[in-house]
């Protein structure tokens, strides 16, 4: 089993890659859990709605951060940790790397403070691997628009916000290359999946 987290800008292909990996793992007889942040449990999903809704009063940056951490604490204790204790593979669309990228990179909040809150919310639960699907801002916007879906509150942020988020992700990966696998999300889903499989085989997690 392993705990893998997939990060990246909106439209980077996280969901597609997670589904492909989940199918492969299931075919090989592994038990898997697919989940996402914010959310993953009933209460955490309610908090997600508060964070992303576009009507009504928007949370200030500190309130937004604390809502993310509250959702994460519930997610970790109710789903992530129990699943890993049951030797299941956990494939998670976003985790605290998103908080660092969006709240530190995008919002400019203090990294030391956010690190402390992340440690509290996760209880020290770390992924075995971060998978960053790196995508240009222009391509991210093009893909989002092609889906013809209403943008949530974070997706409605200006371009410079999302550029800071992307750059922060890349900085995180550069600082700890042994923990991050960076994939070019402009490649085809098939090529991305092949590269992911190769990396997991190198780590002897896949046969």
C-alpha cells in the first residue's frame, strides 16, 4: 500500500490520472480509496462548500486557512489514517501541499504558521509521494473553459494568483525532489500514466 497525493492547477488532469491508476491497482488485486481535499467525509464536504461557494460572505484569508485545516483534520482521522491502517492504497486529489501553494503562494500567508497548522491538522500523516501535474496558466484556463462549468470561488481568482500558486508548487518540488514527482501535464493522459507507472515501479510499489 501507499499514500499518493496528486497536486496541480485546475484542469491539469489529476482526476484522469487517479482513475487510471486506481483501475490498474484494482486489476492487480489491491484495495484502494479515492478521495480529495477539501472534503472526503460528510462533515469535510460541508466545510468544502463553505470555502468554495461564490454567493454570500467570502472568508478572509485566515478564516479560509482555518476552514481548510478543519476539513483536513476530519478527513485524516475519519478516512485517511483508518484506510492506511487497513493496508489500502490511498489516492488523494490534493492535500496540504495545496494549502501551502494556495495560502502561502497565492494569499501570501506566513509559511511557518501554515506549516504548524498543517502538522496539527494531519497529526503528522505524510504522503509517500507527491505527484505534481505541472500545467501552464494559459492551458489550465483553456481546459477549464472547455468544461463549460461554473467556476468556484478559488477558480475565479485573477491570473497572477494562479501563477503564484503554480510557482510555489514548483518550489516545493524543487526543495524536496525525493518526495515529489513532477509531470508535464501538457502530455497526453497515456504518456502521463506511463511515466507515473515507471516511477512507481522504480520505487517497487508496482509489479
